[in-house]
C-alpha cells in the first residue's frame, strides 16, 4: 500500500492525527510548553489578518499536483520543500498548518487559546493565508514569535495552484468609489475634515477599529466635550508679532508641544502604515510614540526616521516577562529615547463598534484541548491583538522596567490625582493623563479634568515630573489650554490614523501643519510669546467644575 493510500487509515487509527510523521519538524515536550508563550502573540497576528477581511473558505484539494511526490522536491541546497498537498492534509483543529509568504507553520497548539478564536484560522487551515496576513504585520513577525519547531519549512512553489481572482466585496467597491472622489489634502482645513473623509474612504473594519470606544461611548464623547468646558482668560496688548511654540519633552527639543500618541494598525488605512507617520513627524520635528502593536516593525520606523528624530516606545507588559525584557533591550538598542508604560489596559475594554464591524465567532467543533470556558461571542481587532498583555499589573512593575532599561519612563493611563502622586513616589520621569481615548473604561474621567484637579489639589507634582495629556484633542486651542494648566505636551492618536488613512504621509504632515497654525494663533491671542508664557490663570472652567477632594 502506498503512503498516500495508507494515510487516511492511519489518521483515523491514531487518537491524535499524524504530524507528517515529523518529516518536516520535530516536536518535543519543551517546544509544546514554550509554545504557550508564543501563542498569544503569533496566534493574534494570524487571527487579526484573517478577521481584517471577509473571505469564503476555499475547498482544499489534498491530491498532489501533477509531477509531485509525497516527499516534496529538493532545493539546490538539498533542503526538502513541503508540497501543498501535504499542507492541505493538516486542516483540522487537532492538526493545523498554514502557509505565509512561502513558509509553512504549524499553528495547532494555540488554536484554542488565542483571543480571536480558532474559527478564523481554521478557515485557512491547510491553505495559504499570505494575502490577508502580509498587509497588516511587520516582517519576521512569525519567525520572531514562534518556537523554531513550529516553523516547518518552505513550500514547494511548483505545487501551489494559482487561485482565481476574488470578486470585490460591497465594502471594497464603496471604498474604491469614495477614494476616486476624495478631495486633495489641501481641502482639509482642520482635523475634523480628515475624520469625515476617513469614515468615507476607510474599510468598515479599519474605521471601526480606529473610531471604536468602550460600551456606550460616554467616555469617548466626554473627552471631546470636556475641552469645550474650559475657556481662556486672554491677556491683551502683548505684541503678537513673534510667537515661538517650540519646547522640550523629557529634555528633547520639539518644534511643537505635541506628540503622536501610540496607536496600532496604521496599515489598515495605508499600505505604508506607521512609516508614513514617522516620516511626517521627523520632518516636522515632533516626537512619535510607537505602539507595541504597530503594523510596521520597529526597525522599519527606525530606518525611516530623520537623523535627529526622537522616538518613544509604548509597551504593554507581557505575561511572559522574559519577552518584555527582550523587547526593552531591543527598543533601547535601536535608539528609542523613552518608554511609555501603558497601565490603563490590563484587560481590553469592550469596543462595541469594533466588535460589530468584524466580529469573529467560534464556528469549529470543540476539541479536547480547548478551553471549555472560552466565550464564543464575537471579538474585534482590539481584543484579537491584546491576548499577550498581562492583567496582573502592579506599581512594582515600574521597578521591573527600570531594571531592564536605562530609558526614562512615562506612565500612560493615569486617571486620578492619587495615582499621579503614586507615580511621582515611584520616581517616574513623567505621566500621561489618559483614558485610552475612551476605549477602555466607559465613564472614565476626561484627561483635561484630571489635569485641572492636579493643578487645584497638588500643583507641586508639576515640579516632580512632567505631565502630559491625550484624549479628545481636536484643535490647537485644546493644546494651549492644557499647556497653560501645566501639561508639558499633548498627544494625538486618532488624528494621525485618520490622516494617514486618507492621504498617507502627506495627510500626516498636513495635520501637523494645521495644529502648528492653530497653536500659534491661540498663543498670540491669549498673550503668550512662548510656551513658558502660558499660565494657569489664563484658563478656567465655565459651567462645570470637576469635583475636588
């Protein structure tokens, strides 16, 4: 009996299906244990790619292509190539392989544990998932995160059958038409113009991920509304001829007192992703905060930066702390100037719009190794990329970060005066007042309100560390209000995602240009020549005063 004829019988006879009799990889008990640590990161990557678009599962042909044998063909080096017919046999929950960019990966071990659910990966089990994976992930994502035994080897290209072109979906047709009618970047006169355009030209999935907020979105809307509750008390007859908005952040010179807040998945809006933002920020002389979940690699952004450009890396601590140690060392080695330690997302908030736009439901039959308590409810991109994040965060983790890097630390996600005091006690160089753009806890306080409370209750904290603010910022006047109350700088995240999604680097550059004009105009009209001239008495709340202790 030939191996091909015997395989179905053998697969039925064994409790666990054959794994290609380990012709292409050797799995050990150690690799199975360590695979758990790699599971969240790489399972998430594959899941995200697959939920980013709607695809119809393709019927798999397990028969070898003409001229193919069971052992595969040889490369000039003598390494055996894996035939597609072999990959196609591994298309079940208990035995799952996928092909990404010509390499075959065994993803079986984390099907039941990654947050996106097994169903999305199983739609492409035994098949090539490159087309949906590559646009959203940095180079070497798989190689950097999988156990070596799970990287099975190269596919035999002579056995890969070309697929028929996939017809455009209704949403893709809508996006194409909207982009054809999109006005030039010069038509955008404020940041809200970019937002309106982005909703029209981005895919449903991209818009939902960028715009989504927690639950009924009260925190999101309050972030924007809160800025409107603070009014200026301008000083006049102070020459407005020369206004200089330059400043410093953590000792680094900046042309404007703003920075790019770290925000993930910029490639959902533009093929060049975060690199567009890096280039625009570098040319304008502002700092970019890089998301740990960026769709471009840190190396790509470092390569794109200008000679004197400063980058700050945002980190979520990993459940596997050794992975965080390695990441911190890598970040410092590549020249980033500071660490943003995000503390307001120990678990992912329920982002309704994101989940509704591209939910993933577990559809595959259960397996013995699955988590019996895992929910089958839909999840969105946000949850699918956060599975590795540690939910056991404590103040002592600042010492862990300090031990593994010499870089200054900003604690991102402070939402009350008491925690601002604790951050100063633990010796961090700065804090960012933020509620994650209203994406985490609904009814979380607006950052500008927290800034006002610190100014009223504990003004001495501004002398102990630098204080930054992000969330709901739409205009340069918002920036100037925060600076007057003591903020060292103001971050914007969605604004750059929207501009990148509409006009790429040009849109990001225009966003900075708009903010520069608005900031300078506001400074001149309140009577400030420089950022240091902005004082707390120039701003006061009207119609609403945040509660004070």
